[in-house]
């Protein structure tokens, strides 16, 4: 038996062979997205960097294992897997590797591995060859608003029988996505009084959040506990702004502390204050302002990407290849679920599951468009947001005011791709009983509901170019919730216990660690949107974090465990 490693290695070698005529079948097809227009054929000599996702050997086994190690009632709870054991679930079969190898060799193509398990490969091929290989019509498409151009095809084909070997080829029918950051509110004065009502009176600050959620201000101890902050499209975090923020809002912490930079796709972190990104400053200032002295890694994903979706795929492939990924990853970016192909969404969601089985808590903002997602105009159906709709991430919605109520911009709803997971079924069924026939036909009643939890998201004080500004969005909520998890992990690691990892089964089994939010709605698409209600709802999830209750729960639930 030829090993998979040797077969994949053979792809790196250039093999000149006589092309073999194969019968092809359409694998993916789509129409032109509304925001793009066809502007002509692509130059036949333009070189495309295409990625091939091979069918994984046991994705269902991976998901079942994730549930076992993240279910607090399981004997395997907290027994996170090693990188190598996770790769065993997702590596392609020898048959798939052989079939794809032969096909590429027949067409004189080189390929390289993009993932450690070999389930993602990369080839460079001119447009003329790609059209021939995939029976495609790669053309230039132009964004109607920005004028940005992309080379895509509206359908492509693979050899007959290869659907058991190839999940997708990308970017082919996947068009570039649009990501949105937080919105400015206004300049706000600081307020650092000691009680939740007073410290949150004029603006949201770290002290407000510490008081409101009972988060301790004592510094973290465990230096192996890392909180990762995602940033895309050269949105940079400024250290001078961070120092000013800490001096102003957390004077009890050393203002000299900073984050570690991790660069992907040529991402850097320009330190000119005028070049700083509002999203990056918000995320780093509030993770470091809440999770006192937890080591923070700023992940800067630059523009040197060919993944077709702004670096999202490159980031997740980098992290699953890392020997020690951060224990918590917070990402304040997302996009409409209908702007990503179903095959790519499922593949990426399974990649987040890979991180989960290794003990990483993957946290995403739910989005800021209410039930309309990122649509600014009228929509005929509710629009879920991805990756927040992936069942293997913890999605964070937004609240406002004290006492808390749902923020009207907080995105939430039900996925059109992913089914309701087992750990969420009872909560969703209870909400459906309350909702009844309202909005029938506007959303998928059998879809995964999001968000899972929520946190404050309006009028956060952020230092931007030496000025205190107020910002809003679930971009505020995600780093807040992620910071709570990082501090809980610090206590667990200090006690010799495993980190929390994939959170959702624990949260839905123990909703009392969250304060239920029962008022507010998230309008959109010409409707009032979903209402917050008793129990889980698709705007605030299970509610906002209560640190003391959470700490008591995990100290009781977590068992000593070793990475398997």
C-alpha cells in the first residue's frame, strides 16, 4: 500500500504526461451575484491560483468526537485531541489522493499541500488551461460599486465519479465578499465609578464591563494561555492608542503591555496612529482591557491572499497547522451566508470544528444588520450571517443599556446551510413554540439558530488616533465575551485543568451562567425582526455572561485531562 504522505508528496513533482480525455460533470454552478457584472473574458495567459479541497476521510467522526469532548456530561469532557489525531479524521483517503494525483499528472500540473492533513491542495494554472481542465469559462467580473475586478466562472466540472474525491475547487464560483466593521457613535467622556449603573452611565468602558458582568480585575497568571484577535485587510492595531486606552480606563494595569503580532498573507501592523484601524483598536483595547494580562496575539491577515474570501480561509488553514493555536480566538468580521457557496461554508465550518477538538474556543460576532444581515435595502427573506451561523463557533449578539436589552442591530436568525445541532435542539424548539407561525417562509425553521450568547455592544469608548470615540456593533460584544472565556481558562490552567474549548454544549446545558435578556428586537427586511424572550432567542442567544456563576460551574465541571 502506497502511503498517503508519499502520494501527496508526488504531487509536488512536475510530471509531463499526455492529456487524457475524461467525461466531466458539473460540480458547482451559480448566477452572477447582484453586486457584480460580467465585463468580458479573462486573458488566457492570466495565472490562477486554485485550491482543491479533497473529500475528508471522516468528518462525521470528527464532529462526534468534538461533541464527546465538549459535553460536560461525557466521561471524555475536556480531553482535547492532539493535532495529529485531528488530522487522522480529515486526511483524504488513499484512493482520493491517487485519483486526483493521476488527473493532475495527466494535465502536467504541479500541486502543493495547503493543510497538514493534505485535504487542501493548491495548483497554479493559466486561464486557458483551467477552462480546458474544468470545462469552465473564467471571465472578468466587476463590482458595480467599487469597480474591483475578479476572475471567476459561473460553473465548473470535474471528472465523472470524482464527487467522492473532490469537495470543491476554489475560488471558482465563489465571488469576493464584503466585510463590515464597527460604526462610530460619537466622542464620549470616560466614567470609572464603581457600580454597574454608574460606571456604564455615559459610555461603555472596561470598568463598566468588569462591574456589570462581575469580571475580576486581578491579573492573569498562566503565560501559556493565549487570546487570539483576528484582523483582516490591513486593519492595524496601534500600540500608542492602546497605551493611552489602558492609562485612561485601566490605570491599575501596566500601560506598557502589548500584544504579539502574527502575520498571515503579508499582514503587518503599521504604527502610524493615523493608519490604525477602528476594528483592530477596538478588539485589542477591549481584550487587553478586560482580560487583565492574558497574553494576546494580534493576527494580521494581509492582502497577499489568493483564498478568494479576504483571508478567512488562509487564517483557519494557518491555525489548524499551528502546533499551539490560541486557546480563544475572537473574530469581529463576517458576511452574509448567501455570499459564500454551501460547499465552502461547510468545509470552513468543519475547520473550526478541528480547532474545537483541540481545545480552542472559536468566538464570532453575530453581525450588525438585524435579520437582514449585511443587506442595506429591502430583502425578501431573512439573511443569516457566516461564520456566526456555523454550529462549531460561539456566536455573540449585542445588547445595550443597563438593565440590558437587545440591540436592534444585533444580527440573528437561522442558517440556511446548517441544521439545528443536538445541543441546541431543545432551546430552538422552545423558541419556535413562542414564535408560532410568525414570519413563516422568511427563514429556515430547521436551521441552526444564532447567536448563542450576547454582550454589551453600544457606545464603547475606544482610543483612535489619540481621540476617544464611541463605537457600536457586535464587534464590541465578541472580544468582551472572549475575554471572559480567557480569564476562566487562566483559572483552569492555573489549577492544572483543561481549558474550556468548544463552548456551546456546556452553555446550552447550563444557561444559568448567563443573564437572560428578554426585551428588544432586531428589525430588518421590512419586519420588526425576532423578539428577545425568556430563554434562548435569535437576537441575544442565552444571554450575557455572569462571571461568578460561570466560574463556579467550570470549577465543578472541568476534570483533569491530558491532550489525547
